[in-house]
């Protein structure tokens, strides 16, 4: 696998992990109702506006920039 493919794969995996975690949080809330809605919202905000999201965005931007520079 070349560097570009590796970068794209890392970006997709990072985004996929964020989505899976958000789904897990929402499923746990819907199925159990043992988690306070404010806690779920706080966790989702942290997930989508925290360091993991910024890293996923960085990986995607890097992969897209390289693809653009290479004429893809």
C-alpha cells in the first residue's frame, strides 16, 4: 500500500471510530435510559469537538491535500 492509500485509510478509520463511538453512546442511552441526557450530550460534544475529532480532521485534510497535489 502506498503512502496516499495509508493516509486515506487512516483518515477513514479515524472518522469511522468517531461515528461508532457516537452510535455506542446513543444506543446505551436509548436502550437503558440509565445515562442522563445531559451526560450523553456532553460526551457527544467532547467526541465531535475534541482531540479525537481534530486528529481525524487533520488526517483527512492531509490525505486530501496530498491527493490534490498528486493530481488525483
